[in-house]
C-alpha cells in the first residue's frame, strides 16, 4: 500500500485557488482512477476533481467550504501496488535539495510534488530551523490563510497569528475567524497554544554539539533557509499570498543567487547562416512534423560543445567539483504566470530535428502541466530565452546544482561592417544578430573558460553544419 | 496570452451539434444533461449545444444563499414559479419564457482546459451575439456574465464534470418579463439591474434568429462547424425517457 497526495489541481491559468464545495467520497471509500472524489467551485464554475489513481480515501485534509491554493493537498489516497511512497510531512517544505535543474523546483505538478519530496527527509533542517527564527512555523502557516480570511481579519483588525486555525496545516478558516470574533477575540481567555498540526513529523532538532549561532549553524541557515522580510501595506494596496509555484521559485532564486558566485559574459552572434539553414529546410521539417526553432539550433550547438568545457557541465559540491556524465539541457518555458524548466536528456545524442521535436513536445506538455517528475530534473546546463519577448539580453540566475546558464537575446537585423575576403574592402551589410549572455559560477568556471566557450558557440552557430 | 474567445480553431472537423428543444421543464433539462455528459465523455456524441426555454423557475447554484430568494412561498406558488437546487456554479437565478437558455455539453480536454477561460469564452459568444443587433455587451471585472448600460443581460453558471465535460451554461434575456427577477437577488448581487434585448432595442428580436446566432458564435469561438440537429441525440434512444 502506498499513500499518495491529492493536491488541488491547476484548473486554468488565472486560477490560484478553489473552494471545496462538496466531498463526493468519504474516508474509507474506495475510488477508481478518474472517479470524481470532490467538487470545487471557483467563480461561476463548479468542477469535479477526479482521483489521480485508484485506491482508498484515507484522509480528507480540507473541509467543505474551505478555500485553498492550487497545489494544497486536499486528500490522501492509499493505493495498491507500486506507487511511490510520498513523504507526507513535506508539504510545506521549501528546501529542494535533490533536483539540480534550476527551476525544477518550481514545478508544481501533482506527481512531481509527490515524488520529488521523497529523498529529502534526512537532510531536512528547515522546519526545525524555522522555529529558531523570529517567527514560528505556526505563525507563518497561519498567515498563509486565504485572501478572504485575511481581508476579514484586516477589516476587524485581527492578528491572525492569535487565532487558532483548524484548517489544513493549521490555517485559519473563515469559520475559525468568525468563532474568534464571536467569542470576543483577544478579550477571551487565551486558548492553550497548540502545536501546529503540520508539519506532521517535524524533525526534532538533534541535540547538537554546536550551539545555535555557531559557524556551522550559520552556514547551514545561509544555504538552506530563506527568510522573506515583510513590508507595511499601504491603503490602496492589494495583498495576495504567493501560490506554491511562486513560493518555490522565490526560495530557489534566493538560494541560487546566494550560493553561486554569479558572473556574466556576453557575445554577439550572427544568425544569418542559421536563418538560411532554417529557411532551406523548413518545409522538409514541416513534412516530418517538426518545427525547428532558433532555440533548437542553439540547444544543438550547446550539446555538441559542452563536453569540451566540463566545469560548465558540472557543479561545485562542497569542496568537490562534480563533472556530469551526461549532457542534459534544461529549457525554460514561460507559463505566464510562472516558469518551468523541462529537460532534454542526452541532448548530445540527438539530431537537430530530434531536438526541435523534443522542445515542441516538452513545451506543449509543460503548458498543459503534463510533465512527469523525471522530465524536470537532472539538467546539467540551462537555456533561457528572454529574447523571444524582445529583450536585448538578460542576466539569468544559475539554477542551483549547476554552474552555467545561457540567455539568448532577441535576434534582430543590424547594420554591420563586413570585410570582403578577397579585396579586404570594408562595406556595410544587414545581418541578423543576437547578443547572448552566459551566466557562470565563478567558483569553478574561470572567465577565460567562459570566453572560450562563448567564442566556440559563436563559431558553431555562425558556421552551422548542413548535416546537423 | 490570447484574448478570450480568439483562440485558434480546434482539431479539424470538430462539430458542434446545436439542438433547439423548445420549452423544457428545468428538472427534465438537468436529467437530460446528466445523461449526455457520459455520452460526450466516451465520445459517443460530438459537442452539443442545447438551446431551450424554461417555464418559470428559480434555481440555486451551489454557491447560493436562500436569503437571495425574496418572494414568499405563497406568492411563489401563486406565480407558478418552481424552485430547483442545481449542481452548477453560481448563486440564485431566474429562468422563464422569453429567455434563451444554452447548455453546451463540450469536451474541453483538447485545447481549453481552463475553467475561467471557458467562462470568458461563453461571455464572448454572447457579446458577439448581441453585437449582431447593435447591442454593446461587455464584461465587468469580477462579475461573470454579460452586462449592458441597462444592466445584466446574460447570466452564466457552469459545471465541469470529470474529464473536462461541461454542462449547464448561460441564460440570455431576449424578451424575458424582467418583473420576475424581482423575486430574487440575481446572482446574489444586490443593486444591479437586469436587462433584456427587448428592453434595450425597444422591440424583441425573434428567438429563432437569436438562437441561430448564438449557435454560430459558439461554433466560431470553438473553431467548430455548426450542425443544426432536430430533437435529442439518437444515442439517447435506447435509454428510458424520464
């Protein structure tokens, strides 16, 4: 038997939360895969949420009438057979230690969340460390109540951390707040402070030889814990809690920036040759059902040269450098809002058309939230394309657990000076050019390596082979 | 992000069957939809658009509050208004003769798995329909439905069943007797007027033309070809009528 989580699914791009309107199954009921187990409502739509797998409903985590964010676990199912055991106490956990692909941690796909969290338990330090911070885990969870509740609290001038939450993970529900207001709020005798129901198995802080505040402790906190300072809200402002994707992205970006010694270098690349190859083959590729984007060309070229620069295809790890044995390229996909980085595995074994097809497929499934957990993990190097939206160049953040990311700028027509190879005469020509940026971890990648890498990439793209 | 309703067309050959069912009692229309949803899910029928009118009825969505019914039990039965609690989203509403009710039974899976996106699509269908008669319908942020200068002219309430199959839908006031809305707080929003096409135009457009336009516009938004069909899908024949 395996216990799996049923999260509130993403039912549309503008939908950040849903209200559980009705449980169609109760604890102990057996359900078929895809059989509806609950109904949610959002605006003027009611929708059935089907079971992700067959099994028995063993826990209902959110009551009828409660509004929860997308990604919140609403129920647990016990499944027969080999489904992976999900770590049930990791739901609020933000420390993503395993997934090395940068924004892998931002993916909130039901399966992804369930599986990605399995390996973290032992290194877990966040919840324990949290209680040492200025704000307890309990207080923090309570603040993560729904916008409706926070608005009510604001209207009545109630500090939510003083209200006992009976909702999921100790959240304060509308009913809790109403009961609190009825009972006279702060004037009522203080309820016995209870331990927050989640995290359910908060790891107990090991009685450690190092006292709090020791260098070890500080380093651990520096690399694993993210504290987000708060700012006063002004009258006309609107406050919304971050959804899960945003929270994971936010923490990952902070940790990534803190950890790697970011440096960026730029190079301008001429795309005239790539453009010609692309035009010449477009119809042929179309007949093969492929669309080979500029990103596909860049991905192909990168995959061919990364092995020559092993530190860029590796990562600093403690006092070691890990040189990765595979070339797995993470491609950032804009979900608007949000971002996910699906991974093309062993890209150096694929042809240009093969890479084009994979990018199409992964991007499509990323937008439909159909990626499996393995498809967003294990990147050894990443590509992001701010240029697609017209940006000249960007300074991308290096995903945690890697040492390089390439940012591709907009490809634009420019007037450039070209030299006639025979006469040596200079003249002006119109060429398609783009500025690329390479973000690299200066702990293990030297500036000259980065420069050589970019020059090699330029050479590759400007003399793109016919038989790629 | 493309604007609502302007999505590119679906898979080629997608068909929307539009069916005019005339005056149908509310409970019967709900039962009919409940039988069509599994048929659509198993692809035994193409996308459907049921078009009909209801006899006087007040329906409560799952988000409804009884406090939004303003009429006494006595007056209600005198006026011949039924009450139904329904499994669609939204609050309380009124249906009655002169109101064009549309229940699309669609599979949203292929390309429009977005609950709010679907609401915006339905609004687009109605806004385009109104435009044909020169009425400027618009959306109001946070108040789903179609609004005009005189008030709300169309209401939405939708259900999406397992497998992204839709039911319930929209109600467009063509020449509805708006006095009946006085029996409720429409959609739970007080101080908001209700409008009809007749009130806006000074004369009622023919129901037959409005329903053809609605069917045509829904097909266009879905990127489907519309096929007018008579009565109920043949697939229902084997099953007992309710």
